[in-house]
C-alpha cells in the first residue's frame, strides 16, 4: 500500500493542484509536492451553505400533513363501504401496513430532531447520544438510556401497531348497487340448463339439498335449502322462481374474480312461487277415493288415473294426479294431487294417501351469489292482496307427471327412521316445479298463454328488487381508528415541541457535516484514535454556541467537545440560541 510522506500536506479535493508536475495522486487523492508553496487557508474555497432559521420548516409541515392524510386515508379504507368491499379484508390489511410504515417515517424524523433539540436545550448533550439519534442507531456505544429508549420505542412502535390491528374481527359490509333489469321465472339451475327432458333430473336436484340436510337431523323450520326451496313446516313447501341465466351471469360479472376479496351479491326480489300444501283428507274423501283406486291391482298401471306402482314385493307406492275423480279433474290440472305408500299392515292406498294442494303464490326471496355458489338465504310468503298470482300454469298446462312415479322409491320414507322422514310435501313441490321448469324451452313456451306467468321481468327501479354488493371486511372499531392516530399524535406533538425549541442551534439537516463544520481543531483532538472504530472510551459532552460575525457576514455555529469540567474552562461565553429569520453558517 502506498504511504504518504510526513512532509506532505493533505490538500482539500475542492482545490486541485496547480499543475500535474506539481502534484501527484495516491489512492485517488491529490497531494501537494513538498517544493510547492503552501496556500493560505483563506484561499481554500468553502462548499458550506448557510441556512436561515425557521420555526416550522417545509419538511416539518410535509411530515405533519402526510401523517394526517394517511390517517384519513386509513379511515376511508375502514369506514367507506365501497372502498372496503373493493379491497377486501386481506388488501385492507396490506393498506394498513403501508399506511403505518409511511406514518412511521414521518414520526421517526420529527421525534429524533425534537430529541436532539431537547438534549442541547438541557445543556447536557452527549456526543454518543447525538450520534445515536442522528444515525437512528440504538447500538451506539456509550449512548445514554434516554437516547436508547427513544430509539427502541420508535423501532418497536411499527411492529406493535401492526400486531394490534390484525386480531380485529372480520365482518360483512354491504353496499347497495344500481340494479340491472332482471329476468325471473321457473328456471333450472345454471349447471342443469341443458337438461330439457321431462324434469326428473331437475326434481332430484331440487330435493337433494333438503334430503342431505334432513339426514343430518337439522329439522328446524322455516328453513331454506339450495337455490329456491323454502320449507315452512312439514305440511308446506315453497319453490321460489329464480333469476334467469343471463341475469345470473350479469350479476356475477359485477364480482371481482379475485377470491381473496370474498365478494358476493345479495339479491332481494318479490317473485312468484310454487307452493305445495299437505292438507288432511276427510273420511268422505277417503271413502270416495277408495271406491276408485283401492281395487286397482298393485302391479297394474292405469294411465287414465295417472296411477303408478312399484318398489318391489310387499311395498307399493301410488300417485294420483288431477283429483279424486279424473272425470272432473282433467289430467292437466295439477292443483290437487295425491301420493301414498302402502305399508306392511296391508292398509289400502286410500287409507295412507296424502292430499296436496298446489298453488302459485307470491314470495319474497333473498339470494346469495358469489363466484362459486348461488343459494337462497331467506324467503317468506307475502300477501297477494286483491291480485293473486295466476294459477294457469297449474290448471291448463301440458304437465303430465306419470314418469315421476319412479321417484317414489327415493321418496319412500317408510324404509328409514322417523327422524329421517322424507317430507312428501317437498317431494310434491319438487316434481311440479320441475315440470314447470321444462317450459323454458322455446318451442314449448312460445305459444303458451301463461308463459308470462312463469317467465317475467323485474325492472331495475322496482322497489321490491334490490341488489347489494357484499364483501368480507375488517370490522369498524374505534380501537382500530386509534391505531392510525398514534403516529399523527406523536408527529404533531414532536413538531410543536421542536418549533418551541427553534432557538436551539440544531437545524433539520443536523448531522455529521454540521459537527465537522462547527468543530474547531483544538476541540477535535479528543476524538483522536477513533477514526476507524468510531468508538470513544468515555462519554464526551458536546456544546453548541453562536460565534458572532465569523465570515460571509453571518454568525457561525461552533461546537466544543470535552468533559463537563473541560467545557466550563475552555468554552468562551457565547450565546447558545439562534434567532428566527437569521442566517447562520
């Protein structure tokens, strides 16, 4: 390694040598040749920039404004429903983390500058404390506990606040969105739209959610199942009309495809519904019923009576569609129906038959739509008033149900525990609804006079038709708001205290350059030996004063280092305060 002769003098890089012949370079630094005359120190150009004292600097104002604006932004993310739903709780947490980090920068700056001014104002500033606070380093050796505590608190504040907002409970926020015109009717589920047969698959699809839940012994009523089933009690089941495929797809298009946002739509509408009501048969009805059907052989099928049998030896099921007397109830009339299962006590069909009245009524339903599910969450029948729903689809429609007799084997609740009883009311509602759903096929529905009763529109401005966008968001809590006010409170408090101490000769840019500029040569000898380690053997006091009329017509800030006794003897009687609006160097 090259060495520098003792007779060489280090020349400031701001003032290069006069010529190449008079200077040499070692390790990128320029040194004067020994034969070159030394230049007067006053001839060396200074790059120091004097500065004016301000009570509140631009950076102070920016720090306060930024911290407050970020707090307001966090409040918007918490309390503005639209923003909260658009972000979702996961991205709300991301925003919260970014807000706290940005606020932390402003707080750290203001608190550290304020702490420096407090140290010098108290007159017991320690060089190690100044270095620790200037460098924001809690590991500076010989730093006081006060400085270390400030630095540790600032370092821990960010993670602490971040940990505090994460345990907050999640909730579902809802915001009403502009409705789009909806098409409703007796529509198959989107996944079964291509099934255009007699409706057997559709009936099973509608019955399955009810069967599955009943098998888990969840029998509380009223209760909704699947996409459109409402079981009011064991004797009444309602099948609500649902949105058409194009309406369903239009609503789902409003949702974010990002599953992390957990967005959904709550759709509420007053619609038509198919209602199955199990009513008690009178003794007279059973007697008349038996005269017609009890003599029919158990293995024969009479299409005239819509009579279906099956299920194997010893167990027989029957279905009568259209009423007790087929001559009075044409096959197309589904308003009155009977089903029954013969039992091992050899009771006749008329003795075990159950009577069902099928009607079209009005109902109010609420559906939940997200990226993967479509389900009925709440429903109730509503009073029709003077304008009841049309019964034409049930009384005049070509809705033969003969094939549904095969489903009675699935419906046969006598094979199971009583607690697992399959509701015959739901069974009847499902098969009638399934036949109505097959009318969606254009070639079957164009010429039907009652098509508008099973396929109709809901206008966007109808009061009974509402759409709400929902999403899982962070719960709105005053404690959560307080988390985002911690930094602004600290920042504003530190800024006000810093402004109060504006006469202390510590500027916003106070640091290494300030210390080197203000130290006289004789005061810096106490630092000899620490050029590489940056460590001192003991605490060294630092004192700042103002020297009048030094140069450039500006007063100069000077610094003295030493022990407390040394400073009392060596430091001249200088002012320790600066004046607002004055320029210092």
